[in-house]
């Protein structure tokens, strides 16, 4: 176990909660957001190739559920720098014993938690307060041709969003319900 980053398993294999532990003194603090050595058991040989930052202005907003298929499948580590979000990963791996199951964690600037979501999982979040700022570390660049999504209110997923979903982008709202033809993502 690291002194700076503590990794905890979740009920979904491959999804990990990362607790960041800052160094503090009277001047303030320093926090390690990512360390390939300390996270080798989670990240493996993957490289971070893209870092994105988002701001969500309005509480109750849901962004997601997004994923990329091969050859652009991506793992991501999501951190909330300001505000508080309900961060969700959904297993879309074909033939997985946890296919279409979801796991969520509350991430906030205060609790200093990150969620690592591997390839084969859709990702999304709900802002629980106004003005949420997230930082994402991605193992693949954004590829519009490989992007896919699930409707965040799909009854087959039954995600227990903590607040009524009042703000959803047109794109996210346009994802169709999961039908019998949906076989998930190939490894």
C-alpha cells in the first residue's frame, strides 16, 4: 500500500476506488493525482495519452453513459476537483459475469477519491451540486468513430441516480434503450 494513493476494489472486477492522500503543512497541501508506479496493479502497462477537464454548472445534470469500442477502447481515471458527483461505471463486456451491472462512488473535492474504470465499461456521472469540476486521465485518445453510449435512464440498467435527472444533453438522451440485440463490447 502506498502512502500517497490507496487502491480499493469494488464489486465490479477491474473498477477500483483510489483514495488520494495529500501531504499537508501550514502552507497548504500537495496531492498526487496519478503515479504509474504506485498504480501499477491497477493501470498495468497502459499509458495515459489524454487528460481532459470538465465543468458542470448545474446540479442534477447527468453526463454519460459513454464508452469507446476497439481499437480505441479506453480505461479512465476520474477525479472530482471541486463539487460532488455520483460517478458510475457500467460493465458492457460481452460474456462478463457482471454484464450490465453498475457500480457508483461519490467523488468530491473534499473526499479526494478517484474512480478507475477499465476498458469495457460505460462511464457517466451526475452532479450533486452546482459547479463540479472533473479531471480525467485516458488511456486512448477520443475517437468519434469508436464512441458509443447507453441511455442513462435505461430501465435495464436501473441506475439509482441520487437526484431527479433534470439536465441531459440531446446526444445522451438520444441513445436508444438496450434491446435484445445488444451483445456488449468484445474484448
